[in-house]
């Protein structure tokens, strides 16, 4: 039920501006991660792109939503452009291309909780299925129907013939 509620909010609030401003129709989403960045260990992410490894080549856009506000640090930076930091408010989202080099600065106070997911379109399933064979033994295999954002209509019942 929680995954469905999250999906519904993303459909309603994020997909329209993504389509309008990036001319991209996201139809699929994966990961549904709740991450914790902890100040006691300097929780951060070093510079990276979110679509470089075999299991992530299909990702087009990353979604990061802050779930709390009682922390310092953990700002998002896109170092290829400048040192400007992004720190959305609680329930605020940052959506960015998975091709963008980015990093998250260390949490300096408290714990940051964030919902993280990845959006992609209808070209992705073929790539994901092809990459199944390249995943390490025991890795979860991709199933085409597992990541749809929109419920597919049921096929029309066969018409009876007389």
C-alpha cells in the first residue's frame, strides 16, 4: 500500500513537469529505496553517475525526496556545472538526469532520511532483459511487468461468435 501511495504521488506531482520540461515520458520506476545518511559516520555519496553499471544502464532520471528536516549537510551538488548545492525541504524533490555527475555532501548533524527512485521509459525493458544475463549469480532477474507506473488495461474479452 505504501509503494502504491508513493507511486500515485509521483504520477500526480512529478511526471507532468518531467514530461513538460524534459519532453520525456516516464512510464516505469524502480528501487523505492528509503536511505539514511548518518552524521556519526559522515553519511555521504561520492561523485558518480546513476546509470553506469550493468544493473542501472536503463535509468533515465533519479528522484530524491527528503523525508525529514532535522539534519544539516547532505546537500546535492552537480560538480560538472558549479558548486551550487541543493537542499530541498521535507517532502521536496530533486529530479535529475542519471547521466549527470553528482555527489551528496556529508551529513554534519542528525540523520537524513530520503526516498530514492529511478524513472525510465519504454525503451528500458529490452535493455534490462538483455542485461539479466550479465548480472552476478543470485542477483534478482528483471521481470518486464515489475516496474510499470501505470496500470495496464486488461485485454478486452474475446467476442463470442455465433
